[in-house]
RNA sequence: GGUCCCAUAGCUCAACUGGAUAGAGCAACGGUUUUCUAAACCGUAGGUCGCAGGUUCGAGUCCUGCUGGGACUACCA
């Protein structure tokens, strides 16, 4: 009923039939640029060939047709082949009347699409604390889940914890050698940081041994393979795999430290999971599938006994799926876990992996193998690939300690929020507890928005020296605008009934309604493109627009009661959309700040 | 060597997926508060969209080549 594009599309299609006897033509619409008069713009260039008319003539002919036949159209103008169409204020006002009581504008009802999606994200290693790169993963995954839910899908948020492997053994070994029984309690250190400390210690030992061996005349490569400490770590991994009691016990202990730490960080940034997977349970999966793949001739055995798949016809290379000693490689278990998940959740229709773009190739191979094994759902697997977070001097490396630690950053942001807030001095009457919540809301808002406003596909730069801004295109700016609206609504106390037909829209009011109207399409687009930054940029646009409105009119002092209540109601709807769009990003908004 | 990704204002990012005069924020400069929260608003300045071709009525966007940056290419995870 209020789908303007659909209405226009139908009317213009009719116009083309009536005017040129043309049917089934793809029409190209866009939002009218703000420098021109209108709401929607039809691009007419692609119609010149079939109609043999000039763009301007087509625009004029369609425009005239619309004026006669389409009641929602008020006026039109044609500029250089662009047909700008203005809808009647009446259309926008009835739309607004229709949605203004609705606090969930644009959101689809829960599970209304009937589609179930598993979205994997976070998936940390348990040998080190989370850094800014992991934060991007977590925020992106969590937000994407929210966006998909807003489109009516059921989302199972999954976390596959990489809790085993050589890297964990490195931490364990270094702790045994140097730890002197140190625990999170004894050191007053967060568990994941403590384990991470020994991961770095291992690397130091390892590097020293390599240097020593090189000095003795070995090549670097040889040294890396034969350094005693790495051999010891490998041995430890073998003992783990054979179920050695001591190793398993230490592994459990150190992992439990890490989990306590992660739990705290996850709670702090406000992400959650529906389903936890652990690689120690899944790493053997997939081996039996290799057998299946062999009988299907998808895989082949090489002379040395290893099993591989040739993907060179698909633009990829040969990929080993089983070592010559019969053990799995990483992709083997990925094949296994994917299949396992579709068995576990028969209703599953899509599987999304939130993993950095370093693994683009890996997922191409994985999906291709699944396809070749004959799983129909293989084409519903999607790699939500995101770019690395880089520092001014390059990529972050845990081993070398050149990382922005997640917990440190969150703490820093919190302190900045606290300092900025008290400098501005607008929080009289807040309790200690309310202040803490506010600082958290603002600091997380700043960080999350900073990360999510960037297109996930692109790498992004974080400059610790400049930190994250609280002014301009930022989370706190949007939160502030929300608080402003809430303040007005508090002061007004209530919105009285008003006759919408008495309203004459000013340009900015019209633009606000129009922008609210766009929200639904934005949510759909963000899901379609797997891109929360579309929501972030939208929230900013709406917020900026509202601030202009706010400066242009004093809402509370408006003497015309109809106008006043209309503007209050419009402000309220803006607050709903701002709140909902921020919620899709996993960001809270405060009533006061 | 091969494959893939990226390059837009001094800095960080947009550009509705091929459409109009490429837009925001930060930083710089100037203005706005006895009026609903100045974490705001208005204005000025800032661009050979890495370079060179091509396709198209139309290219930041698509194709080719080049330059610069990055990732992947392991019987690592």
C-alpha cells in the first residue's frame, strides 16, 4: 500500500505500454538527489533505443502520463534525461500516520521468513587474548545476525573454539618451563592474558634457539625445524592426541583460564552465542568422508598415500585432504563439521562463516569440495569475509606483541567516555551505577560504530594515537541525538491526537518521513549484501537530518497544537528508527547523556 | 612464478552496484547559545577518483595493461 517504488513501477510500465506499446522493460529508479526537486528519479536513457525517442521526450511523456493516471504523483520535472517524480504530501503523510505508533518500523516479525541460518563468528584460538582484529569479527558477526533476524530469519549464532593444536601446546610448554606455577589468581592476571603471555614467551625461546642454531651454521629453515623447543611442543601435541593424562590435565586447566577471560570480554562487548563447538571434539570429523569421496571419485589417492582433490578446472589448485600418514588436515575437519551441522539442524538453509579474508582461498576450496561431494546446500554456504584491521605500521601480530589488545582498548574507551562526559557536565542526578552504564554505553557505541561503519570487505586502519572520536560521524553523535529526542519527549510529557490532514509538510519534515520510509529497504539491503555498514551509514544520515530539523524548529515552543504534536510524533518515530538501527549494530542508546 | 583483493580531499571513510555538478566526518578557517542538551548547527577551503588505454548515450564503478600496497598459494591452523 505504501510501496511507492512498486506503485511507480506499475504505473510507468503501463505508461510504456500505452505510449510506446513497450512491455517488460527493466526500469532504473534511484532516490532523487537533494539538488533536484522530487522523491524518486527514473533514468530514461535505456528507453531511448526501444522507443526511438529522446530522453527528455520520454521523461516528459511518462511524466504527463503519471499526472493523469497515478494519484500518488504530485509533479514531475525532467533534467537531462532524468525524470524526477514528486509524490503528493498526502502520500507521505498517510504513510507516516500508518507507522507513527509503530516502534518497530521496518523490522520483520521474528522468524517470519521461515528460514534458518547458522552464522559462525568469533571462533578464537585459546592461546592468546582477543585483539582488535577479533573485535571486528565479533562485532560484525553479531551485527550480521541481528540484521538477518530483522529480516525475519532464525539465526543460530555459533562459535567454533579452536582449543587444540600446536599453538596451545606452545603456551603450555612455555608455562611449564617458566611459569613456576603461576595462575590467574596468583598473578592477578586475566586468564587469557596469562596464557597469551606464555605464548609470547615461547616465541622468544624459539627465536633464541633458531638464532643459536643459525650461528652454528644451520640454514634458517633447518633451524626452524630442529629447534629443541619446537620439537618438544610437537611431542606435546602428540601426547595430547594420544590422550596423555598429564598433558590433557594441563590443557584443561589452561583452557579454563582462557575461557574465564573470554567470558568476561564477550560479556563486556555484549556478544553471545547459541551454540558452542570445540575443535577438540570436531577435529577428527571428516576422515570417513574422505573414503566416501574416494569411492565417488571426487578424491584420488596419490602415490605416496596421501589423498587429494584436483580443483585446477575450477581455477584452484590441487588440495590435500588427508596426509600420507592418514591424519587430517584442517580442511578435512571443516568438511566434516559442515556436514555435521546440516545433520544436526535439518531445518538449516544457510551456513555463514565470519572469517577474515586471509582465508578466502580456503573457503573457496571448502565450498567447492562440498559441492563436488554432492551436497545441495553447498551453494548456500557463504564466507562472510572481512578485511584486516591494520595499524599505521602494518598488520597486528600476536606473537610479536604488535596488537591492540581488546580489553585494554575497551578500558581506554571507557575512560575517554567518562572524561568527556564529566567535562560536558550534563549528568546531574545520575547515580554511580547509572554513570557506569552510561560510560559503557557511550564507549561501546563509539568503538562498535567506528568498526561497523566501514564496509566489511575493506581493510581498515586504526590509529591508536588518534584513538576514536566522539564527534561527527560517530556512535556517540547518534546516541546524543537519540538522548536529545528523548529529552524533548520527556518535557512534552505526551503527544496529543492531531489531524494529520491539516499538516503542510516543510521540506525537511518531508525528507525525514522519506528517510524513515527507506529504513525497511536498508535492512533488506544490508542482509542481501551481508553488510551492516549500510545500516550504520543510514543511521548517521537520519541523525544528521534530525539535527538539522531540531535546529530549524523549536518543537516544544510551537504554538500551533497540530504542528507541535505532529513534530513530536515525527521526532518519536526518528527515535524509534535510530534505536532500531543502532540495535542492529549491537549498540545501545541512552535516554540521557 | 600463479591466483585473488585493495588504491577516492592532508587523515578516516561514503558514493544506492553503470547514471546528474564524486559526498560526509576529522584536522584548518569563520559564524551560531537570554529559545526543547553546542557530543549540535551553518558557512569557507580542500579532488587529474594511482597511471594509460578500451567498452558505453554515460565509467570512481565493467575490460586490458602498468605502478604501488596486501593476502593466499604447505602433508600449518
